[in-house]
């Protein structure tokens, strides 16, 4: 939040995204790596539900890419060093998508009876 308040919105978003990627890679990858080194079999239950969660997350990724990357295409030209802006509108859309996807998945679980 401090970085975003100082005018570095892109840095704040990339930091939050990068930290989540590291959490997933270390949090899932390292224990699985250790289990494989020990010769233990890893069983994954609920593959169908994991696929459904992946579809909901894919919607988040599409919106994230369209808001943060495609909206900054004009800054990709050589010699154009203007900063990407993360304004109130984009922030509201990102937050809204989070609420929408989270509540949609909760409704999916409720309808399914889990």
C-alpha cells in the first residue's frame, strides 16, 4: 500500500503478484520435492474440484492481464518512458472481480452441496 501511495502502482501490483507466485512455488513445490526424494507417493484427491477452481482462477487471470498489461501497450514503444497508471477504476474492477469470483465459487459449492 505504501508503494502504491507513493505513485508506484505497477510496482505494488507486481510485488503482490510475484509474492503469490513464490508462495505457490515454495509452498507446494518444496514439500512435493521432499516427498519425492523420500520415495513417498503423493495422492491428490478431489481433482474435479481443483479443475473447477482453476477455471474460476483463469477468469481472474484474463481480467488481470487485460487490465494491467493490455492497457499499458502505449508505454511499450521505444523511447516512451511514461509510467503505467493503476487508478481508482482499475482497482475497483480488480477488487470487484475478486469478490465476484470468490462469491461465484462459494455459490457453486453451495449448489453442489459441499
